[in-house]
């Protein structure tokens, strides 16, 4: 793998001395942290945004959905653009776009300005996110060192999602809702400056042009599918506003596969999906991610709506879970060397399922230790253990021209899985809660969502046990 990367990228890499590996990993992880943080950080600020800008209930929903749809829709395109036009270049473009959109959103004076800024943020994130993993895998040779680097990337990404509630709560309580967006500006500018100075350029080097028809179809398909998923909570699964975009999105993705099969230089060579490592790891990531992503959402709602925590208290309550996901991510490479990738992924998923099952026994008067802290630690410890081997498998054995695409595919699987899972479980919870708004009714809905997620994780563990390869090897990619 290392030889392939060196052979293909040598002519494209700057003549400057290569930066230390730890610096590349740090910059890539900083970019990933910003991307994932912004998925969840705005949640606690939504009531303040609505009061200040006069947003409607549907408009408030689009503060979250505009980012998520643009993020999911452009991810594969962003990953492929990095392969063809330069990983550093796309990292800088994505980060600059993300930072400028954060500034625009923080200064928004009207609802439409905020929604536009959130969509542009999502576009920047879609270009940035695949480059973070590609820069990391290109800088670190395949093996234990790369497993540790991916573990750090996984931990930082998971930590970003976990920290969203806490960071958002602090900023809203101490400053204002605008700072959940404006905080990205100084951090983004600092990472941007460091990346310009220290990152070196690399690309696939094959001189191919971007497959424009394929890019348009997959972007439109994923964005339309994400839009349909976003409509489920407000409209329900059987409404035309939900079914039409879901069907259209699936049709566009089907047409994308037809076009890719007939294109000489496809955006996504279909042979990639025939590789056991790529197909199994992405399928497992989509299934397990659909359950894992729900945890932060429902735990925050349970803490605030049932137990009466403030936004800041709810964020602080989830700090042990945030630490647990970091611990799990850092333990995973050591366990992978001893036991292999599949056992670690399965074990992590089963630990997470245990935590989800425990959480499903929650009550309207639960004590913090047994109703939030301990089950949360199990859920996120398992998530950290499972995510690292899955990401390592999904990107193992990648040729130089495929690294960005595979990174985009990893992020797409995780994002679409999370969006779909949250939509399904929100519908399940709302159906059980019904018209009751009391603590007992809300708790029953949240508990049912956690029981459903437990079942999904158990199914994911079976999928991993049957399909994932036991270890990463030079031949495991196919």
C-alpha cells in the first residue's frame, strides 16, 4: 500500500520537507472535529434562534436539515474531487467555505440568511470531511500506526458529536446562540493557516476528469433521499411529502449505478462495492451508525424534558459518555493487533447494545448515575471500540486514486445511517408518546427508541460476525 502511494504521489507532492506525521494527524482531526461538532452543537440553540429571528417550527427544523442534506449529498463528490484535484487543496477549499459560512450564519439577521449559511456550511463540510481521512491515511503507512491514527480521528469525530451539547449549552448560556456558529471562525482560521503552511499536496495523478453526470446524479440522489428522510418526523412515513423524495432519491441513485457501469472513468468504480472490506465495513457502519447517532439526541431530550436539566447541565451530564468514546477509540488499535478487526468491532457493538438495553429501562424519576451516566458510558465505550476497526477496514488496501472516494463513502455511510436512524426512531418515539406531553409519556417514547436501537445493534453485530474479514491484510481488499 505504501509503495503504491509513494509511486503515484511522488511527482505531485511539494518539494518542501514533509511535515511530521503527528502534525498532519492533528490538522486532519481538527477539521473533522469542526465538521462533526456542527451537526449537534446547534440543537440547544434552536429555541434562542427561533425567538431572535422569528423562525417557524418548520424553519427551525431546516436549521438542522439544511446542513445535514448538503453534507450528505455532496460527500462522494467531495471525496472524488480530492483524489483528482488535490487532497490539500480540497481540504483548504472545504475549510474556507465552512468557516465563511459560519461567519455568515453567526451574523444572520433573518431566517433565510441563517438557512442559506447552514446549507453552505454543509457543502463545505462535504468537501472537507473526506479530505481529513484521506490526508491521514496518505501520511501514515498501513498497519498499527495507521490504526492508531484512525483511532484518533474516530475519537475526535465522536468527541465532536458528544461535545456539541456541552459546547452549545455553554455558549448559549454565557454569550448567545450566534456563538455556536461564530466559534468556528477563529478555530477554522487557525487550522486553515496551519494547513497552508504545513500540509503537502497529493493527488491520484492519473489526469482523469471528474465524471460530471455521475457526480450530478449521486449528489442529487443523496440530497433528495436525505430530504425525504428529514420530512419523516414532521409529515410521517406515509405522506406524499416523504414518499415522493424518498422514491426520487432511490431512482436517481439507481440511475447513477447504471451510468457508472457504462462510464470509462466513473466517479465510483462499481468494483469497489465488490470488495469485501469496502462493502461489509460500510454496510456495518450504516447499520450501527443508525442506532449510535440517536443516543445523543434522545439522551439530551430525556435530561431536559423529563429530568428538568438546563442545556448546560444536560451537556455536563454527558461528559462521562464523551470520555468513554475517547477511551474506546484509543483502546481499539491495541485490541485489533491482538484479536483482529472483526472481534473488536463485534465486541464493541455488543457492549453498546448492552448500554442501549439498559437505557431503555429509564423512568421519569431516574437517578443520574443509573439513568444517564452508566448506560451512557457503555453505549459510547462500545461505539468507540466498533468505529475504529470499521473505518480501518473500509479504507484498507486503497489505491492512490481511490483514497478520497473511499473516505467520502465512509462518511456518507455514517451520515446517511445516522439521519435514517434518527428519523425512524423519532417516529417510533412520537408514536408511543402520542399526544401526551408529560414526563411519563415522553419517557415511554424515548425508552421505546432505545429498545429499537438495541435490536438494530444486535442485528449489526450478527452482520459483522458473518461478513467482516477477521483482520486487515494486503489481500483483504479483494
